[in-house]
């Protein structure tokens, strides 16, 4: 009797590993889901796509707003702030990274997020505590980026750019 040893080799590309891994979700939340959170979402996902062949990158962002009813009729005509569009264009980030219309945050959104980033603690902590009192705060991160009624849009967007890059590297 003859014994034959067989070896089986399996090759998996980095792209295949990326699709096998669970993609974790980061949720960016601001008031109207129109300016800050939309920029953060677009920039984060752009950074992720630039690193998509790296097997450890497995985060994807989406964004919501606590009170999208505050958007005025002019703001409702376009899916994102003109300041956000301008900054993304300057950074050569395609506007396709800004998807859909401003969307109200829901309990389901908070549940499916692995990390939640609120754009401004002073402004948004109360929405979280009153609207979603049972939420596990361990997955919540508070930033301190003011809205455009408090700070110039260019300063807010630059602060967000720095914060998003920092978060991306931490994850």
C-alpha cells in the first residue's frame, strides 16, 4: 500500500479578506445632518477607500441628525451644505461620498453603530440623554466642533478634518 501526502493551499487576497471581515460602523451625528456629520461621513469613507487593500481597515461611516426638522426650505433643496460641498471639492473628494438626504437619527441607527461620534457635546448630549436614555455611553465619543451659527464654516470643517483623521488612525 502506498501513502500519498496531499497539501492544500488556499490563497486569499486582501480584498477577499476585507469582504470576509465584519465591517464595523461609525455613526456621526449632528443637529441637522446637513453640514458637520455629512462632511465627517464623506471624509471618513473616502479615507477608508484610499486604504481598502489594507486588511485591517474595516470601518464604514454613516451619519444622522438629532433634529432635521430645523432645516429651512432652502436647505431641504440640496442634500448637503454648500460649505461641505466646497470643502470636499477643495480636498478632491467626490461628492458621491455624500449619499442621500439628511436623515433623523433612530434607535436602530444607534444600535447598529459600533462607535457613535456626536459633533458637539454641549449641543448634543441633551438630545442623547433625553431621546435615548438607555444608550450605552461606552461607544459614544463627544467632539467639540461648533455649528456655523457659532463658528466660521471653514474653521469648523478644518477642525472636523483633523478629528476625522485622528479617529480613522485610532480605529
